């Protein structure tokens, strides 16, 4: 077990860089034991583990490069106001687009901007057995610390890729393209697709873009009381994933 007592330590400086998206090409930060356990279960490379508690580090000390740090160091490398009791630097997972074509239950998120929404949807996707998540357009970083925290330890359970419109056109050969809109005649309660499909969710502000709507084979809506504003994206996704879970 190593020790770090200074916030000016070079390793500390390298970890702090990972707070910014432009430095998260190879490695990412996980904060808290749940997220670290998820990385371990996914078989990801663990570069460093930090904690101010020597007892916590003992569990990992023989297999990984661990650092006992002062509270001020933990506060420096953490992205939250209240630093976690354990933080790790983990190799960012790399998922193959070709594998997604073999999956039956996929969801697509169009230009999602809110990290909290994305994290909540990833968590719901894990709970309701989604095989993979596709991000389209300019989206928030799926491996930002806020997204990972919102996942509650589920960030590595469902693979996530980015896809272009050309790649999605290829998916139409193997998957039904399902749009979620506010005015479809089809209630999500009647969802009964048996073939592989991609359920598409639009951005928080604008809904699904025209490029994606032109790919749509069928649309569904959540029946609601009249006069109520549309639901939050993460709430809508959770309801739809629940309704399609056993189909």
C-alpha cells in the first residue's frame, strides 16, 4: 500500500485531469464502492484505487495499485462536494458496434444532454434487461462522473456505443425501429414486438429528430391524463422499458 500526502503529487494531478471529458479517452473515474465493484465484475483494468481508510484498501491491496491518501487529497481528486470513501481510476470499456446487431432489445437516445437523465436511464436499462444503449448526435458523456453516480453502480452492466445515421440505416436490416412520441395511436401497453428492435427516445427539449423519425417502423406513446405536460425523459424511458420488459 502506497501513501500520498500532497495534492501536488503527479498522480493526483493526472486523476484531476479526468474530471474533464477531453482527458477521458483511455481512463475514467469511479467514485464509491458500488461503481468500483461494477468495474471489477465487468473485468475492467483498474489502474489506481484511493481511499483515506486503510481498512478499505486492504481488500484490494494485493491485486491493485492502492494509495492511502489524506482527506485533502481525496477531496482534490473527487468530483463531489462530499468526497467518497473510495475512488478508482478504471480503463474505459470499449464496445463493438457489430456485437449490437446480435442484440434483441436495444434503446437509442437522441441528443440526450442531462447526465442525471442518462444515468437514470442506464440504471433502468439494467433493471429491465436491455441488451445495449445507442447514443445518437451530440450527447452528454456517458462516462462523466455525474452519469456514473446516477447509475448507482450499473454503468458497466449495459454496453453503450455511439452510432451515425448511416450505421442506424444498417440496423434496419435486422431490427424494427420504434419511436416514442406523445401523439401515437399505439399505446405502449399494447407493445408486442417479437423480432429484434430499437426503441428510440428523443432529446429532452426537442424529441426525436427528423432523421430518426424517417427510420421509424412503428410508434408508441404513454397514455396519460389529458392536460398534463409530457413526462421527464428518464421517467418516460423507465415506464416504457417496464411495459416492454416481458414482451
